[in-house]
């Protein structure tokens, strides 16, 4: 197959503004006159959920792995501590459903709850997280669970970063001038960014595990539970 390079309507051998295969089926490199079949991955939309009963953070971002994401929306669901637990969970469910309908995410990322000193707090956090998972499952949306250390490592490069460092990196990545408030909103955005960037690795591991299961080989277990305590409020 022949290559055609043009500049100002004339053919050139080495440098061109437009380069393509003669059948026009492949992309072009305007500066180097290199023909390649690379196509940018499609943009994905992720809803991050930082679960909690008193404050449940929500954040939606668009983007592709390896590139700065774009902010779509961020907010917090608040419930009154004096209300019955059923009423509080229902209020969270209704608001998450509204966000799913309005923003149409491709995936929902929820913070993984696995340990915490305050049993009452961890129970409320787990219940709010379960509501988000059920809302996504009802619509057939994939759900991803990420530990706090995974989120910190993905956003800041260190699994031991503090909340302030995470918030500052979220602001930088999303090109925000003001801090998302309260902190639960910033945590939800960090979750969404984390999943956006870790999705290819997660998918690759899933394919490897599936292949090993099919061939009868060993399957590497999920180590996501090896993180720090989950943040959240009840």
C-alpha cells in the first residue's frame, strides 16, 4: 500500500502537514509524516462515591487513562443523624439514582470498606456504599471498589498521602481554582480519577485470571484489601 504526504496541496517525500495511506483508512502524523493505525481510546465517564451516612461524596469525571481528566460534577448527599437509618439510606439512594440518570456514567467507583476502629461508623459507611453498589447494579453498570491507599497512590503517587495532598492533586488534575468542599466531595473525585487511570490494569488482571482459570493454572488473588482504614462519616 502506498503512502501519500501533502503540504499546501503538493506532494512531499519527508515533511508534510497531511499524511495518510492512499485509501484514507489510517490516521496521520502531521509533523513526522509517519503513518500509523493508532486511535485514541474512547473517553469514559466515572461516578466516584465516597460513602457515608451524614455526608456521602459524589464526583463525576470524564477522561482516558494517562491523561488529565475533566470535571463533570461534584456534590455531597447529606442526611440528618436524627432520622431513622432506613430514611437516611433511602435519601442517599434517591440522590444517587438522580445522579445516575442525569450524568449517565459508564462505571461507578466506590471506596472499599474493610476496617475501622469505630464499628458504628464503619457500619454506616458500608451501608451507604452498598446502596451505591445496588443503584449501579440495577442499571447494569460495572462497579469497582478501591481502597483508600489505592486512591492515594493513583492520584498522588504515594499510598500514604494525607487528605490535604489528595485534595491538592485533585485540584491540579482537574484544573480547579477552589477546593471541592466538603472533603467528601474531593474524595469522591479522587475515587473517580483513580478508577479512570487504573481501569486498564484491572481489566488486564481480570483477563489473566480468566485465562489461568480456563487453563487450570493458578489464579492470583485480589490484594485490594491491603490498605489503610476507610475514611467517611456516619
